[in-house]
């Protein structure tokens, strides 16, 4: 088994891995690198997940790259649009030429004597082991287990007649029209699935251990869309990115210093959205501070 040497090995060809490669090319053009991607396509999260309505719960002016303006009208973008953005970035900058698909990293070992990493991997299609050596190893593999999402054991699940599905393994062409659906959890994935499945299902029920704090906002950034009409897209993107990051940091600091105030403000917005007849205290008040 031969060993290939690169100055930098990047593990993961998703949003982070492609971004890291761009900055490496830009700041250190004399350095060689390779991106090792275990799947057969780049895009990471945005290629892996295929459940109905998949989208980001972060605006793309802050989740996107600082060097490539997000110019779509929707700031809260759907999965396919984000995947196109990642692929376009890789192609525009020649990053795709440095990606090895179907290479699953198994182990990385550091040697003090040689001041280098040895990365052991396997070609998924043939099972043949391959090895890479580098001086800098950058892990951009995300926080999901691509082998399968966590599925707890439920007593009596074997007696349940219907399918039990994890969103990470959403089957193509699943027909849930007219069915009664229970979605376990109330995080970003659940909040995406509930309204999308409710369009065709007979009934959709969200089952939650604790509610989640929710802010209902438009998926389009009005200021960003106006700025793009009166100035270059790069300027508009930079201003919108600065605006949004400042707002996020301000809100975060407020949750650390005055959590009760933030809690009441958030719940007030929920009451305004749902109306006086809905039990916000029971269904939308989390068991924890924001």
C-alpha cells in the first residue's frame, strides 16, 4: 500500500470542508491539499438528508461563506438550494479537482518524530485500504454519524404496524398521504417536518419532552433584498452578514445576562402568533432558560 503525501488533509466535503479548502488556496497557495469524502457526493448534511421540506434554520447570510455572497431571495434556504451553493463554490474555485469521493477515513495517527499525520482510510467501493500523510489534518466531518442517526428503543415497537422512520434514512417515495403521523422531538428537524407533512397527512402530532424556544420570522430578509437592488451584491451581502451576526451576538449575550427577560419576550411573540385561546404555558414554554 503506497502512501500519498499532502501538506494538508481535509476530512469532509461538506460546507466546512469546501470553505476550508478555499481559504487554504487563498492564503497558502503553495500548499498541497486533498479533501477526503466518505460518501459518493459532496455537500455533507445538505446531500445526506432528504426528508420533506429540509432547510436551514440559520440564515444563509451568516451560514454562507464570507467570500461568496448568498444572492437568493430566501435567507432561510431549503436543502437543495444550499447544496447547489456548496457545489457551485467547489466548481468555481477548482476545489472539486482536489476531492476524493468514497474514501472513508478509519484512523489518524500523529508521529512526533516525523511531525506528520498518517491517515488510514478505505475505498468504500472496493474495500482496498489507502493511506495519506500530511503535516496538518483538518477535520470537517460534522457532528452526525453517517452510519445512522440515533434511534432509541421503544417498548412495543415490534408490535407497531406502521413504519418507524429516522429522518436521516428517509425512504424515497414514502407515501404518508391520509396517514396519522407522530413526530418525536421538537427541534429544527421536527419543526421542518410538521408543517410539510401536514399538507398531505390526515393528522400530524408533535410529541415533545420539553418545548423549544421558537421565533417566527419571514424566510426572506427584506433589508438584504433591498440592498441588493441599490448596490453590488458583495457589499449588500457583507452589510447583511454584519447586521445578522451583530443581532445574534446581542441576543446571545442577553440570554446570558437577562434570561428571564428574553424568555418573556419570546413567549410574548408566541402568544401573539397563536392567539389567546392556545395554552402557551403548557405547549410552548420550555423547561429551561433561553
